[in-house]
C-alpha cells in the first residue's frame, strides 16, 4: 500500500489540494450575502472530502479491472439515464438528478456516464493495437457508444453534458488513429450541420422557439439568440453575460479583493457558486488570479498527458485522453462563455464550481489516471487492455 502511494504523482495531488482550498474560499465569497445558501461552502468542502476518498480508492485500484467491466458499467449508465427521465428531480429546467435522502448530495447520472463512456471507448479502441480505424468496423460502432447516452441526456434536456460526450468521442477517436479521410468527412458533415442549424434558426426562429419551450428547453434559444445576435436579444437574455463581462473587466490586473467584488456581492451575477464562479475569480482576483488558475489547469493537464505518453497500455492511454478531452472542453467552455467567445451553457468549471456529482466524478477520473502510473509496472498481460 505504502509503495503504491509513493508512486502517485504528488504534484497532481498538490494541485487538487490547492483547488480544494481556493474553490472553498471562492464559493464562500460567492454566497456570503445570500442567506439561501448558508453553509454551502461547508458542503463543498465535504464534497471534496468524498472526492478525495474516491480519488485515492481509484488511484490504488488497478484500472485494468474497470476497463474489463466497462461494457457492464456502460449498460448500468444507460439504465440510470432512462430511470432519471421518469423518476428524477428537476433543476434549472432539466430532469437529471436522483434525490437520495441521507447523503446530502443529489446524484446526476449524466456526470457518471461521462466516465463510463471514456472507459468503454478506451476498452473498445485498445483492441485495435494502434491500427488505422475502419469506418464501419470501428468509427461508427464507437459513435453509437456515445449516440445513445447523447440522445438520452438531450431529452432531459441537458445540452451541456450531451456536447461533452461528443467532445470525448472526437478526442479519443483522433488519438486512436482515425483516418484523415474519415476526419475530413466528419468535419464536412459537422460544418453542413452547423450551417443548416443556423439557417433553420434564422428562417424558422419562432416555431423552433415554441417547440423548445414546449420541451422545457426554451432557455436554449435565449442563449443562442444572445450569442448569435446580442444586439437584437432582449435585456433578460443578455443580463448574465453583460454583468459577468463587466465584473471580470472591473477586476483589472489585481482584482477588487477577496469578499470585495461589487457585482458578485450585490447579487447581480446569477449562479456565482456554480456556473459563474469564474466571474468571482476574475472580479476579486483580477487578471493575475485568473492567470494563476489557468496555469494550474495547464499544469494538471500537462502532468496527465505525461502519464499517457509514458503508459505502455493502449487502454490506459486512451482513457487519459478521454479524461483530458472532457476537462479541457469544460474549462474552455466555462471560461469562454463569460468572455463572449462561446454561448452560455450550464457547464461547470472543473474542481471549482459547487456541485457534488461533477466534483466527485472529476476527482475519480484523476484518480483513475494516476492508477495508470501506480500500476505501470504490474506483471499483467496487456494483450487487449
């Protein structure tokens, strides 16, 4: 046990500890003037405690075991996505959580399924041993692994997590030696779909808006309008983005100081403890604090990629790439949407935003990545995974 603990990448552990301390302080600042969220930063700290427990369990467990049972885990994930549609609770317009009394945390199956998708794709692609992927034999079946949960999560409706599934798929297929021709075909199809989507939105805006409202996803159109045509969008649609950008800009170089963010403390920024937590960092710690946060993310991703490069196991390498793809997209999307680079979504900032399921799954994912390092020299056959 001690020998395995010593094999951990303690730089990554240190980064996670810094994230825990910093994010707890930021969550406290985000809700300090809101009695509705009293003690939420304590619950955030408790979630981190659970996360670290899962992190060390995953790091000491042989990741090959999870790869072998990944198809079974995938089926369980699909069942949970179906069940939550009928028996889940609704938050922010999406029926995507199981309320389990006694644990103080709502479980979001869409978050758990991210990891199951990564494990399943890694198991499936590792069997190719680095050979070029065939379109009908490999690429399309791998796409179907993602397509089923993508549709189920989209029905909740939860566009943010659904898009993350696609990002994981693209990242892992690219590293798994997909043919350039197939990548070009996918790029062309994606471009046509995007062009067609914009055309439909402009030509049939009102009918689409009405349909989304009926499906409980009317906020999607609001966010699309605010992104594609901010001048024509209503003030309500631009409220969060405009106030967030002003708050980040007011932080200037060094920020307004901890607990001193005028926009955050006045309550003008919604969801500062979750989706909008980067706004708190930008306003209270300025460009310097935001840059330090980005450098910590960069260092974390860099250390994960180093583990992937040194890994002699194809399944392990693919697994890390899936985790890296998931984290990089979430970081880029969350920060980018408050800089008006990307449309607003409900994607949280990894390791910083308050959220039980997302935090625990992210910690578990990092633990599995470190398991590859810990068990790198195990005398086990590595024929398939």
